């Protein structure tokens, strides 16, 4: 009964705390174009280097009562929350890898499960970091969005290489009525193989979203004379699409825009914003991406079943 939690969940939670601590470093430094490796972690107030025993995820924050040991400046709630959030996310990602415990699992399904779990973990790391960065600084660093897109494409290529025979094959046309001059009628099918379908479909989805959003950005700027959609938001959507595909990314965009619109209405109702107020759309797109990664598939399946 304890095998799965001990092998997957507990180590994933502890690893998530450590990686969450590193994610906090990325959140603090990347928007400022600083290195995430040098210098060592230090207090932003007194610049004193943080000792290892004061840098234990969550525990050190609790023992220090949320303050620096040296200057007693308050340490933001963001630090333990990010660590805990990613630890929980990585634990969830580890649960999806439970079937790897089955004995004599064939190489194909084994690699697919491993890639899916790794993709979920990496996507969570990127989206949680981008969510906080955009909320605090209105920036979505290329180090996360563009690198994330490349990682997502790399994972989908690895997954495509281990598909089962004819898995994801797509019949484009059959039989083919097109003939060349002097040629015989071709009665065969035009088929897109599973790997081609998976990889080209993901690239097409990214190109479609990127093109549509760049057009929207250009049209808004032309009509209103000001920026309405940031280029970082477009790169973020492309990254989400690289990991999740077209329909799940569409669900993520729908959720993100809806949540951002609701947030804007709440601010306007409280007279804390106007039509010119800049909103962290990227943060809400990240929330949409996180929800889509977990609930998107069953929600879309339920919705399509209504028709």
C-alpha cells in the first residue's frame, strides 16, 4: 500500500520543495536580467548571504518567523507559497507515473508515461514561475517562454518516436482521386503517420495561435494607437501549446481571458482601475494552463459529448 507514495510521491514532494526554492531565485532575478547561479542567495535588504541552514524550504521561513536573521526585514509570503505550490504540483505529476511500477512494462508505453509525467512537471515549473513574475513585474522572460517551447517540442518528438504501430495515424483522403497526366488512377489512401500527425500537428497549432495573436496585436495597435496584447503573452500561449496541443491550449486561453476579464471588472467596480490600466494577462493565462493540464481533457470530452 505504501510502495507508490514512498517511490513517487514523497521523493517528488521533497524534490518539489528544493526546485521550488530555485524557482524563487528565477522569479527574483530573471525579470532583472540577472544570473540565477551567481551570486548565492542573499537578503534583498541587507545583501547578506543566506546560510544553508536558513535556506531550507518552508522550514527556515517558519523558524525565522518570516524575517531575515540579520536585518529582520520581512520575507515575503511568496517564497514558501511558491515552494509549497510546486511541491504539490510535482507530487501530482508523480502520481501520473504510477503505472511505471507495473512489472515488464513494454518500452513504448514506459517512455510515453515517463515523457508525459516529465512534461507535466516541467510545464508546472514554468507556469508557476511565469505566473508570479508577470503578476509582480508584468514581464514574461524569454528564458522561460522560448526555452519552454523548445522543451515542449523536444518532449513531443520523443513521445512520437515511441508510439505504437498506427497510433495517431490520420487518414487524410482515401481513395485518392487525383491523377497525373498519363498516370493510372491511384486507389490508395493518403495517410499521415502517427509521429507525423503528432509533431506536425503540434507545430501547426503553435503557428496558428502565434499568427492569430500577432494579428490581433497588430489590429488593436492600429485601431487604438496603443499596445493591447504583449508579445510575451503570445510567446506564453505558444509555450502552452507546445506542451498541451491546440484544444487544451484553447481551453487555457479561454480560462485565462475569462479570469482576467472578471478581475478587471472587479477592479473597475471598486474604482481601482480604468480602461487604461495594465493587467497581468499572462498570469491568468498561466492559471488557465495549469487548470487545462489537469482538467482540460475531461472537460473537453464532457463538452463535446453534449453535441
